[in-house]
C-alpha cells in the first residue's frame, strides 16, 4: 500500500532535519556519536512485518523467528544478553484458551434471540477448563461495573450478582458527561478499561460479563473487538483462577443491547444516563436470560520476552529501560481481500525497530554510567501479559530501575508540531520531556485523547503501577512539512481502518522523520539520566507514588 504518494519525494529534507537534531543542540561529552538512520528503521520494520513472520503470534513457529531476529540484531548492535541465566530471553508461562463451537442466545419476552459469534457477540474465556455452559442465566445491568471506594462510587450497591451475567458499559461515567469529574473527566481511569470490568465481576462472583461496545467510548470499532477477542486468549498462570476470572467474557454490539433492553421493557439510553449517578443501582432485565456454551481448548505455552543490556561503567546495578512489544495478533480470519495475516507493521514493528536502532546508537557511543536495558515484550496484545510478568518477576530489580521509555505504534507520517505525553501530570519525567521537545521547536500536548485510556493500554503500565516512572510519549498535532493533507489522511485512515486489521502493512513510502524526532527525545533524556545521580519521582497525588516510596532506601 502507499500511505503517502509524495512521501518519497519529500522525505529527504525532513529526514535530514530530524537526523541532524542530535547535533543541533548542546550535548554532553557522553552523548552517543551515531545518529539514527531511517533506512535501518525501515528495514527492521519490513522484516518484522513480512508475511513470513505470520503476524508475530505468540506461541507459534513465528515466535522463534522473532526471538532469533531480535537476539541477533541486539548482538550485532553491541549489546549483551540481558535475560535469565545469561541468555537473551525471559520465559513467560501463559495459559492459552481457544473457544470453539460457540452458541449463544438471549431469551427475552418469550422470544429467542440468537447471537452469532463475531457478529452480534464475541465470546471468550480466560478460565481453565474444557467447556463452558451457562443456561438461562439472569441478566443484570450494572452500569459501568465499577467499585471505587476512594471516589465514593459503587455500581453494585448491595445487589448480589453471583451466578448472573452482568451487562456493563465501556469506559466510565465521565466520558458521556465530563463535567461530573468523578473519574478525572474524559481522562479514562483504570476503572474504564475492559480488563478492570472483568476483574471486578469475578470478585463479585458473576457468571459472565457482557460489555456493550460503542465506538466512541471504546475508542475503536467493532472490527477491533472481533479481531482481538475471537482468537485464542491468554493469561498468566494464576494460583486461583476461579477467584479472578469469570467463565464468560464477552462483548455485544450497541444495537443488540438497545434491542435487548427494549424487549425487556427498558430504555437503554435512559439507563445510560442513570448510570452516571452515584445513586445508580443495578437493574435486572425482566424476563431476560443469557445462555451460552462453547468448547475450550486449554493449554500452556511458554512465550518469551527478549532482553538486551549495555552494562554501565560506574553504577551497573542501576537500570534504565527502553520497552516495546514485539507481538501482534498473528493469523486470523481473512478480510475482504482474502488477507488473513495481521502483519502489525505500525503496531508494533515500528517500536520494535526503534529499540534495535536505539541499541545500535547507544553501543556506538561512550559507555553510560548506568546500565541500559532493552526489553522486547511478548503478549502485549493479549493484555500486557509479557510486561505484567516481567514487572512481577523482574530480571533487573525495580527498586533500582531509574525510569523507562515505552515505544508503541510510532509515527510513520512525518514531523509533527508537538510531543504527546500519555499520562501527563503523573511523573517528574514531564519536565524533561518538555525541555527535550523544546530543543526541537516542539511543544507538549498532554494526552491528545485521554478518554481512550492509552495510559492503561501499553507495556509501561505494569511497571508504572509498581512504582517505576515510565514515559510514553509520541508525536502529535499538526504536520510540519508539506504536503499536509495526505499525511493527515494517512494518519486518520490508520486509526479508522488499519489498526488491528490485516491491512496494517509496511510501506516503503513511510516518512520516519517524526519517529526519529521522538527517538531523539528518548535518547537525550535517558543519556542525561544514565550519566547522573538523578532518580525521577512521581508527582504529588499520583496513585503510583506510594509504590515507589516503599523502596526508597534501595536508591542512593
């Protein structure tokens, strides 16, 4: 595909501007001498998103190819193995669940409403077993499915939902009415994430959860739901999975929910409004039940995080991280063109390529005082499981991990006016990001779409919630180089038509000047931290501050 028909003609000048940016601003004597090369980034992304890598599915033969490629490239760059037992990897054991022969229906008002997997409903599970069968389980609308004592919010009140299937809304109440400011306005909290809703339902003993999909509050379309949840699902191995997972995890289309509520004598829109109020109580759908059955193939797989390390000269026991996930969806159902390989070129071959190029530049320059560790995480697309596993079982102690940068789905459309900071206001890295962006003539844009909950949707989050200051910043705003219109069109098209689709393909016409500017920011800040005694912290009021404070004595 051609994302920008004129990109090849205009890339040279823009790329020269970005590549030269390291030398345009004052740099310390310890600055790496090499500059980022767009051709290298482009080639790494091309290889990783080639059809032969089969969409980089975890636990597939393609994983071996990815691990081998990354290990070889990190070694060629000059990094050492940074994984377990002196190797390049960290083993991550996961349970894999594949649902088949799915049958689902509503019974309401004396009528049977069949639900077809992938069309009206998507059903999955992350509970070990051979099969799931729910018969005529009562349906209860539980608003947003949130219990947040610190916000004086409880959607469940004293209603017992054990053995029932709860129907919940995606996101949280402030999305529809941000002036309520109960959940930080339109800046989604973790309570708005689908992962939280399933977890809370399990704590309540529900038999299942049905999340009503709506494009705007979900921040993605129904096709993303079907592609992400119709295939195998994964989870870390849990000591008591039944206490943490419900048998049925599902989504339905909004129109299906509207019809269901109407058939039960209820007004879906009116109940949505009521759900924004603290006084909301769960509402049983009169005469409505859900029945669902499917076979489950449960197995364990061992997938791998790939780690590479450049030991520090003075304080090698202190670590700074660069992270990106190498996995994508793999092979799924063919699209209209017959393409079944979800190549994941932007998401996240670009971020993975960035780690390899950062490793080359770091190893080519003077050795830093603190250690630099690159982590190519597995299983991000399955719920941040590779990063969750690492954060719970760190190879390099979190107490002495200074900070980190996460790189995910990078800008391939050209230079932009701002640096978008996801989770702006959380950590003291904000000021460093602003200063670095200013050196490039760019401003800071605090999370352009906080309602999408991006802070909870990438691999920095498991580390952040355990106290490690993590930056997740990427180019945003207006394009700085002409022609602007095709760049805007390509960027918008990716979000609406290519994200988590088989059409997330590599293009030789990508303009990587914007990606290189973002990488420069990550290089400068980490370079300064790596040759200092600074320990960035969390800002007052951040929910991640207490976790960091608990290990303060480990940092000198």
